[in-house]
């Protein structure tokens, strides 16, 4: 071997010591060129640069006169070779001292910046871009950007996108995206960033029809494959243009990658959580629901056969009135059938469960109506009200099928046709599907028609749900289903996941929580949180059975346990005694999440009662208001009053000394309380569930307190209406003060005035109302006695709403009706105006706070923490300006509402001072205050 060959061999092997020794012995080293790997015309300077030998590189250029600009067979200079080896000191020398141009591309269009990006040298990349103006948008001959080449390094990718504004959606000439490049380079961090932050499409295809998952599977990159599958957005069975799937590509290569894909396929088949549809079976007792449930259950695995069901038992009472069945039905596909008991005691909890079930996607409602009932159309409308309200809150569209049962038991053909036409009219008007059948008989055209319609509805739900849960979701659900425990803590879930080789779940706590919340959104599990703990309820049906089924069981059921006082308070110790195997904090969170209870304090729980008192003490009421359904087919659902009563009792009814009893009385459809400030309040559902009635009385001299309280109560009634049943058509009415004798079962039969008409009269400065028959009605002032009509935006009938939500305001009235809003930054000036410039009596701070819209618990907490009157006043104003206790929902803090509250606590001079200084527009309306 010649000396030149030995020298080349030392350079090629990277033997620095031998290369230096031989370099001094050979003649004309600048002329030594050989083939290296697949490249021709490679010089010793190229190899020295690739090896990162700065000393040798300098000698070759300065001592042996090698040309630093000389190109190899691919058009690369020694600078390209140094970049390939990521030798920053050599590159700096070549650029700074030898004046090599980093922007010169090689034969295939690659610049030095492409190579530096591929090696992940962020600092040198910044150096090239900032100091040598290298173009981060440069593309090679294949259209690859610098970002494509950097796709293996998350820091470089973020820098190029965020600082250099490179396009993360850019494609090369083969339509490969940056995401393809990241999958090819097995970089899960980059993949995650591109999908989550840059919204890159993981199913984008290149010219061969490959997705990023194809790239990762072909290269055997199991980490990239696992992450792409975990997003839930990649299809391992997607075919390229030659019909090859990632599965097939993986079978030819890396076994780890194949095992990941197989595990995903297996878990998705065994736990097909994407495909389950909730089917909700509702109706009155005896309508035929349970029989229909048996029909669906018994046909799950086989064809429909002729036969019949007689005397089928109903839903077992101790189940919270619900039996869920998870079915893999031959005709309907994967469904969860929920059979809801018809007992009226369960209606409120039913609504809560339905709302919970529809969190993740739409569902199919089956309303069963017995055509033999006295008023089947009315029953249908009542259930349609419940269904419509809950469907309105669902994320996706719901389907409703009405099953009219017992048709075969009407033997007179004319009567049968009349009844069918009567109920069909409602079904058509409400745009529902329908089937007329006898639920107790299997087989026949009617049953076939029912299954066809239900199957079509289920498929529609699946196709529009958009649900494509991640690999981690499938793994997590499989892991949870295998556990014997129904309730696990988050730490337990993570521990179980680490010790289980069949399922892999994320390592980080926040990632595990994300997966659990995704499952929670489907309704398959429930995730409950307290301040320091997280629980996972695998099967909500078990809790509904064991807890709600007892708490809500009517007295006639053997499962009924009397653990609540007649004020519906349940102590935590009572819960613990009744359900010893459950964490009481978890139970409270579960009941609160479904709005079946309200937590009064850390130690007590409140739930609704079904007992109506033997007699209601008659009161002399001074004010009556109601929210009336305008359609004869609309009804307030039981759930509405349940939620409303929880909120009213918690916020407005006061605890007695032992804290377990509230100064309020509940019954099935009503609530009465006395608030300790001279005001008695009654809220009741009347007129066959078509009207919410609010009536108030007050002791002599306490009318101002009544005005403040009715504003809050009306606001709460309207707030719960908008949340619970916004689809109902309603109108607000005020009852004539002369017709307030209790009982008021049908307020619309009394003399009533539309709230819109009252508000309009006030705005137009009309002193009298006009009855619907055109005769003279009451004076406006008599309707709203003891209330200043000058502060229109703060009138109690608005319930804290903007007046524009109630009536249309013309231009001439818009300016004076807009109060100046306040917030916490105005605290100093408010305190100055009240205490320094006006000398407000600070001992009135508690009463003042009530009239500003703050609740007793807030004010009691202030009193406990601060004691003295002036500090309490300051904290009271601070809470008000921060918008606590939903103050902003009642119109928000303003100078106008401040003045009104001052009026009610007999600080009228200060109120006038505030109005004159900050509410000059009100002066134009003083003529109304008569």
C-alpha cells in the first residue's frame, strides 16, 4: 500500500494521530482524492472537516494549499461535510476565516442550514440565520424545507415556526408534510407539538397515499407509532394508493411496532367505546317500557321470533329507577339501553342522569305512551318537555321515537282510528318518528319497523358524534373494566397502570387526567374532584343503584330509609352510616355533579323531599309573580323545581342554631321560608306544572327588604329556567295585589299583568296599566309598591337582567337606562363617597349588603372575619364590586344600584347625593316616583 493510500485510510478511519503523522510524509496531499462510500471526488479536506479535526483542517488549507471551496461529486464543499458531522468549531473557522459561503447549495439543493437543522444544532442554526442571513425558507431540489430536515428536534422546530415563521403545513414535492418527516425521524415530541399546537392533520397523505403512521410503521419507530395512535386521529387500517396499511408495513419490519399496532387493534375490538350509543327508554308506569326493554334484550344476539311477553315486572325500585344494559346487538350495534322507571318520585333524578349521559354525544329517546290511558296526549307532551329540554343541552343531535303501545286492546276500529289520529297529530307536529304496536308481543311488521327506525337512529348518532377516542382511552377503559373495584382514586389508577403489562397508559399525572376526562365526556365513566383528591367511578349505575335508589326511594318502598329531616337535610355522618363503604366526600361530589344535592357547609348535605305538609299556613301576601307556560303542551319538568329549590334554599333560607335545620319548609312542588329580615317567601309549581308561582309577604316596615329579596328570587327563577328548560315558551306575569289570596292554583285565572306591559308603562311614564279587555287596571305604583320607579335598570321585576332582555327600548330611552358600571378598582372612591364625604352609618353594613344582592353566607363570613363595622363595610363593598354571589348577573355593581340600596336602608340623602353626582340621567324620570 502506498504512503498516499495509508494516509487516506487513516483519514477515512478517523485515526487522528496516524493521519497527522502520515500527512507530514506524503507529497501534495491536496491532490489526494478517492471514492468514499457512494461519493466520488472526495478530498482529505472533506474527510478532515467531517471528522471535526480543526487542527488538520487548518493545516490542509494554510500549509498544504487545499481549496476550501472545492466541491465533491455531489457538489458539496468542506463546509457541507463539517455540517454533516455537526462540528461547530470547524464550521465557524471555514465561514469566518476562509470565507466559505453557507448559502451555497450542493448538487441537490441542500444548503449548510439544511444539514445543521438535521443535526439539531439550534445555536449554530441561529448563528447562520442571524449573522449570515441564511434563508430558513430555502428548499432543496425535492422541495424539502429547513423545517422538514429539523423535524427530529423539538427545539429547532419551535424556533423555526415561532421565530422564523416557517410554515408547519409546508409540503415537499412528494406532498410529504413536516408531520411525515417527524414520524420518519421517530420524534414523538415534535409529532405532539405539530398536532396539538400547530393543528397539523395526522391523516394527511403524500403522493403515495402514506399517512405519517405509514412512515413510522415502515421505519419500525414504535414510539412514534404509539403516540400517533394515542391521539385517536390515526387509522392503522388506512390504505395507501397500493392498498398497503400501516399494519402491513409493520409486519415486514420491527416486531415492537407490530405489537403496538396489534395491541391497539385488539383493545379497540374488545372495548369498542367509540361505537356505543345511549338509548333512553322513558314513559309512565304501565306504558310497556319494561316489556320493550325485554324485547330489545332478547333480540340482542339472534333474530326476532314470534312470541309474547305477559306480566313483565317493572324496573326494580331500588335502582334510582334506572336499569342500564350494555348490549352488542345484532341489529342495533353496540348500545347502552337505559330503562327508566315511571315512578314520579324519580323524575327529577332521571333528568339529572339523562343530562349526564348526553354529555359526550347525542342519544336516542324512546318515549312509550299507553294509548289506553285517560290522557295519552298529555302524557306524551310531558315526556316531550323533559326530552326536549335535555336534548337541547346535548353536544350532538338526539333522535326521538314515540312508541304508542296497547293499540291492539282497542277493539272498536273507529275508536282505535280516532285515538291514533289524535296522538299522531302531536307526533307529526313535534317531528318525531313513531311506531304503533303492542310491546308485549314479539314479531310482526310493527316490531320490524321499530327496529329499523331505532337502527337508523343509532347509526345516525354514530356517524355524527365525531367521537374517535385515542389509544390511551381504549387502554384506560380496558384497564378500568378489568378492575373489581368500582371506585378508584387517581393515584390508584396510575399505580394499576404501571403494574399492568397488557395496557399502557401515560406516565404523567396531567396526561392520565386528560384521558380520564375524555372517557368522562363519553358518559362511560365519571371523574369526580375535590380540592385534593380525584375519584374515578367506573360504573355510575352501581352508585345510582346503591345510593340514589335509597335516598330517593318513596316511603312505600321497602328500601326507603328516613335519614332526612322534614327540611331535607342529610348530615355527612348520616351518609357515612348508611353507606359505610363509600368516602362521604366522594358521595357528595357525585350527587352535586348530577345536581341531586347542594352542599350547605363542609359538614352538611341537602336533598329534596317528597312530602307535602298536611296544611300550608295561610299568609297575607303583598306581592305575586309567576312564570307561565304559553303553550298548553309545555310543562316545567320536575328537574326544574329540584334545581331551583336547591339553589333557593342554599342561598336564601337561613340555618337555625343547630345548623341541621333551615328556616324553610319543602313539599313535592313547593318551598316556603322566612328569612329573618321580616320577609316570607313562597315558590311553588302550580297549574299542572305549567306555572312557577312566587309570592311574598313582609312584616310592617320591612317592605324594602321584600323588594330586594324578590329581585334575587325572580333572578334565580329565570336563571334556572334558561339553564334547565330554555325551549319552553313562557311569559312573566304580575298578579294584581287585590287577588293574592292563597291557594293560587291557576294564576292565569286571576287578574294578571304582563311584566313587559308593566316595564313598558314605566319607561313610557304611564301611571296606569290597561287590562287585556281594554279597561282600566291598577296604578303602576300599586303593582310595585315601596319600590323606587326612577331607577328603571334596577327594578325588582328584572331580576338583575338588563331591561333590553325584557322589552325593546327605543332610542330616546337608551341613554338614561344605561347605568355606569363599577368594579373592584373603584373600591377607594366608593368607600370615600360613603364614609368620608357622606358619613354613612356603618352599623347598617349587613342590611346594606343584602340590598346590594349579597347572600347571608357571604355577609356572615365577613362578620366572623372582621367583626368591627367599618372593616365589615369595606369588605362588603369589596365583595359587591368583585361580583360575588352572582351580583353581575343581577345587573352588576353600579352607582344606580348603590343609590337604590341606600334608599332601602333609609339613607335617602346619601342616595340623592349619589344620584345627582353619578346618575344625572335619572333626573328625567323623577316624575315616575309618585
